[in-house]
C-alpha cells in the first residue's frame, strides 16, 4: 500500500475521478482513495495559506436533502463557494421529489441544469438510482446504509493526528449503522484494522460485512465484530461512536436507550484504550447517551477538527469529480 506523502501534492487533476460518482468506498480502489485524501490535504493547505483556488468557476452543485443537516449542508455550500462555483439547496419538501416525481426523471432533468448532485436520503438504492440516470457526478451525502464523506473526513483527521494510517486500530462502539458500515469498507483500503462492538440485534449490514471481510483479506488488515465493548477498545488508537437512534428511527429512541445502555463511551471504557487514543463522533452527539460529556469534551476528543475536515475532503471530491 502506498503511503500518503507528508508534503501537499501539486497535482489536482485526478483522471480516475473525473466524472465519477462518490457513493460508497467499495466503488473505488485504495490508490484512488489515497489520491483523493492527498488532494484534500493540498486543498486544506491552500486554504490555510490564503491561496485562492477556483477550478469550479461557473459550475453548480445541486444539493438534495430529504433529511436534516448542519455540517453536510454548510460544508458543501461553502466548499462550492471557495472553489469558485455555486450550490443550490433543494429540499425534498419544496421540490416535486416530495410530491412523488420519479428519481429517473429528476436525475435527467437536473443533469440539464447543474454540473453535480449531492443527495442525503433514506434508502441507499435512491442514491444508486439517481446516479444511474444522472449524466453528472453524484455524491452520497448520507443514506441509511453509508456516509462516506464523513468517514473520509474522519480518516483525514486520523492521519493528521497520528502521522500515518497503516497499522492503526480504530474501534467503533454502538449502532451498526451507516457510520459503522462506511468504516467497514473504508478501513481495509487505508490499511486500518477495525473493531466494532454493537449490542446483539444491532449488528452491521450483513452484505457490507461480507464485502469488508473480503477487502480486509485483500489488504492484509483485520476486522473484529463483537458484542463486548471492552474487548473492542483494548489498546486501540481511536474510539468512534454515533447516536443510538439515527434519522428516521426517532420512534425507536426509548427502546434503543435500554438496549444500548452498556455501550456508552465513558471514562471507565476509555481506560482500556491507548493513553493517547483519539475520540471521534460524526456529530450531532447526545451527551449522556452514546458518550459521556467528560469524554467528548475531554483532551482526547478531536470532534471539531473532524467536523472541519468535512469541508476539505468534500472540496477534494468536488474538484476531482467536477473540475474540467
Ligand atoms: N455529521 C453530519 O453529517 O452532520 P449533519 O447531519 O449535520 O450534516
Ligand atoms: N447515523 C446518523 C449519522 C448522522 C450524521 C444518522 O444517520 O442520523
């Protein structure tokens, strides 16, 4: 596996990414994903140095939201602005999508107006159908199955803090949801060993687990799936958690609180990790539920660097897929 150069790259045109969709890590090779991360590092450096970079002048990104968002909406809109382009917020409640216009029609119509589409929705098949009918790049801004933009930001943060990725161990504690699924397919491609502890009945998607096990064998990494949070956290480099009830599962909140009670990331659990472990959370977080305030607001937490990196990795995705 190639190591990511510590120096920012000067190459921003990535032929393997032009015109492509970004829906699921499984669709992209380890090398292509590492190129994307290198580009994100370069774009972050440019922005920090105040160097203007506007390869998307005249380009428009349509952003379809069928669920709420703070980070995804704001970071994509700011990303397009900084790259010289424009972003359009398209809420399903204000467009014909919310009144049942078919996805294939929506995809083909929007492809005549905009240069790229970002979508946050429920079923992953909605995103794949949109991508199938759109003639422009489609970016997955979260589905019930995957949240790849978030995990790419997490991986950039991990690389920045640890100086390497290969051989690190990441532990995810909690619901086997979109975050856990995206970590499963991403970790092997970056040489990261992954452990996931979920309560019984809340395991990750079985097809994604199978995909991940194959990738781990191919890339020489390990994956541990367990119901024991202490086993999962033992000597780990990073602990990750997410809400117990995701968007669309609000009615299960109470029932989940009971099933997940033993899976809180708190001061007692983190004692089993390396002393310099990092804590990450995609946010929004519920202090006192999946994580104690002491851990999320403590010295090992990097949640705001992680949130910032959404901007930088998404700029890389936009440049790589949409720039001429
Ligand atoms: N982490 C994340 O995707 O946040 P938003 O729901 O605020 O977009
Ligand atoms: N699992 C959470 C992630 C939010 C960014 C959800 O889908 O609601």
